[in-house]
C-alpha cells in the first residue's frame, strides 16, 4: 500500500505521551505510533458499523432466506 505524508496538529499532552512511548521503544517513531492508532480506530469503526448493521437485521427473515437459498443450492448438487 502506498503512503503519503500529512500534517496533523495534536495537543501537547498527546505529543508528550507519544514521545514517551517512542523513548521507551514501544514505537520506532511518532509516525509509526500515529499510523497504528489510525489503523486501530478505522478497524474499530468498521467492526462497530458491521455490528450495528447486523443488529438491524430481522433474524427470522434472514433464516428463511438462508434456508431457501440452501434448498435451491441442494437441488443443484450432483447425486452421489
């Protein structure tokens, strides 16, 4: 995946915390720390969105559709 540079502005307390983590060798540098934080946040947002969408599904209707699809697929299977 290609990378691009961006400029961000953070509160001094966050920068101090980043610098502490870098000095403790938790991260190689600020960029790595920020990149991992952004990746983590994006993954969490994807999971929470998926959970919200799943919660909106009607379980009984989904079951009926799944069973209908399975029955159709089963008729296409070759005899053994």
